[in-house]
C-alpha cells in the first residue's frame, strides 16, 4: 500500500463509528486504529520491523456498517494493491 492509499485508508477509518483494530495472528499486537497517536506510532513500528517479525495482521471491525465501508474501500481499488 502506498502513502496515498494509506491516507485514504485512514480517512475511511476516521468515518467508522465503532472500534477498528489491527491485530497480529497471535494477538500480542492490538492497535486501535481509531486512536490517532496509536495508529501512527504503532504503524511506524510495524513498517520498521519488517514482515519477518509480523508476517500478517488482521483487521478487526466491530460495527457491521464499518465493515461494509472498509470492504467497499478495498473492493473499489482504494487500497491493498
């Protein structure tokens, strides 16, 4: 995901009404993407650590409308390409 896509992704997250989290497979890392400080600090840590330390992350969305909003963003080509 490039910087422009990341900015668009965060704009979609900001529109979400419920909690949105980025979670590692083992659950050790859990980032509340609704918190501006947490998302920027944690994402900087993740990107600097590299894929060898955190091979995959899950996006956990607690509100159904928010899940649809994020799915639409992904399907429309807004991110993850």
